[in-house]
C-alpha cells in the first residue's frame, strides 16, 4: 500500500469500518511510514475532538410532553382514561428521570475530558491494535456511545453511592433482573454508583467505577442467545472494551483506562462476585 | 458540493410514496373510536421510539440550526413515524426514526430555507494562508469545544449531518448510508471531506487568532 491509498482509506480505518485484510495493510503502512502515522495520529485527535466537543442537543421536557400529547391527539385518546396509558406514563416518566434535560454541555468539563482523551490516545498508540469480531462491532459502537454520553451529560449515575447495598436494591427495583453489584474500593476501583441505560432496545444496568480520574462503565444484562459468550477485548476510538459472560449475565466494561487496568478490573470483579 | 445535493433530494420520491400510505391509514382509522388496540399500539410505539427523542432532537438541531424548527420537526417526525409504525419490523428503532427526522428536516429546509441547502463552504477559509499551522497546533486547539461547535456550524448541511451521525450517535457506515440515503461507498469519502473541512476551518481560525 502506498501513501495515497493509505490517506484515502484512513477514515475507514479510524472508524473501524475496513475489512480485516485492508486494515492490516494500513497498519503495516503506518508502521513503515512516519508521515502517514503522524497524519493518522492528528486525524484521530481531531475525531476525538469532534466527538467530545460537539454539543449534544437533548430534547427538553416540554418537547417530550408536546410530542406525547400530539400522539394522543392522533389516536383520539382522552386524558385520564385507559390503564394501558397510565402504565405507560410511568414508563415515560422513568425515562424523563433517567435522561435529564441538559441542552448545553459544561465546557470546562469538556476541556478536561479532551485532555484526558488525548492522554489516552497517546497511551493507546503504544498498544497493539486489537480488532473486534464483526458481530460485536455494532454493539461496541453503541457501548462507547453510551459511555461517552454518560460522561458528556454529566449524568454518570442515577444512584450515586459507593455502597453496594444501596446501589443493588435500587437497580433491582428498576430492572426485571438483579445484576450483581460489588464495591472494589480496596482494590483501587471504587464504586461510584449505578445507572439505568438502554442498549439495543433493552434496559441494562450500568455500574460506574473509578480508576484515578477515569471512569469505567460496566454494562450488565442477562445473557440471551444473541450474546456471544466468548471473552473479547476491543480497542476502538481510544476506548477499551472488555467483554465476558458468566452464564447468567453478559458484561461489557468500557473505559479509557489502559487495557491492563481494565483486565485487572474484570478479574477483581469476578473474584468479588465469586465470594458473594 | 453541488453533486451530493441531488442525491439528497432523491429521498423525496420515496417519502411521498410512504405518505400516500399514511393517508390511507389515517382515513381508515378516522371512522373508528379509539380502541384498546390503538392504545396498545401507541404504548408499543412510545416504548420503542420515545427513548430516541434526544437523538432525534440532536440531529434536527444540527440540520436546522434553530431550536423552534428542530422541535417542530421532531414532533412532525414522531407523528409520521407513528402513522407508519405498523410497517416497521426492524430492530433498529433509532436509525428508522432518524431517517424520518432527516427527511422531515430536509423537507422544511427545501420549503423555507432553500438557501441553507445550497450554502457551500466559505471559500475565504479555503484560500486563507494557513499552511503554516501544524497538526500539533490544531491538536492543541481541538480541546476548545466552543471552537469545534463553531466550526461544525459553519459546515454545509450534509457535513453537519454525517458528523452528528458518526460522532454523536456512533452509527456504522451502513446505518449512516441508510439514514442519509447515500450509497454505502460514499459514506467514507463524505466523512473524510467533512473532517477535512472542519480541520481547515480550525486551521484558518487558529491562524487568524494569531
Ligand atoms: Zn505513507
């Protein structure tokens, strides 16, 4: 592969959208060509700056109400009737609670985040580039998006507590499954809290842990036939993802901490669960 | 810049086709009292689609750059989506809704603000002498979120769209192709151009501030 081809395919490579063969060829070229490698690093930094810097315009509460009432009008349902709708109202208010209105993002926080990200990019460029299996690609993208959004919206937790006996009951009442919750403070990964999240059309638990200034989102849901049970490690857009499964539950840990930290987090989490 | 616009308009034919179906659907329903089945359908629709309202609003806001228009489009898109919900069998509710939001936004842009659709990238910025700005300097300034927002707002609508879909929704090229109604092969080159233009803008801004 020459420089011209590498430049043309760089965005596809950056986005993890190339077939494995082409990816390997680019990787080879980046190892051999200092100029393209530098261009790739600058491009990665830019991509992160966009992901981090562009404001995410959330829907405000008034809009939610407006949309819902116009939908009601469309089917001619009058207010105060129908048990089905009352059921539903509680569902939507849960949503509203879960995703508070935050039309603007705190810039100072973003600047800090950008600095952290840049540090992570530099750190990760020394690691071997890992490729996710294709079936996990889409899920990985969603997981990273959820992770990033939880940080951007400054809404890491619905229940902020380092006490697993507070976080667990809270999640149990919100979900139709009971995810395992353990604190790993003494191991260097303090529990920050828990959150409800929504992935691939299902409600999932997100446990939030901290490692120094970095956060780890641990997504948990009951294993379905759709979920792969093979352990996976993915590096993508400067984030690391570790996936495992213990028969009952599927776990995805997402963070910008380095891969070794994330691996030991996984081991510590499994050990603690086994003890409970 | 002119060529992609044609592609972007292509959806309209498809869009009208589906609204013809919507009309039929509405007329049939008009003769009925709201019944349990309809309420059930509404509940199921809301459960599937309301979680994606942030994504819908975010995309509309980036396309229209105006809060009132964005809200109108989101409301209209939800109504359209509900009316054709019986035809939705996929698992990707967000992509489906975003396609409708995108089409509704372009309809509005075409009707009221055709100028927004033809706005090309500021030539002055292209030709400004900023070759001396190094990638390291750009990198340094890329921490400035305000600058990123400003730069993105300056880009043509197709570029704002593709950057929002990729960087904010984290969608795959395949999903972006479906939503933006462009061939999958075009996604990478358009993203590449969008990022390059954004970088140009940042470089121009940085060298101006110097
Ligand atoms: Zn090269």
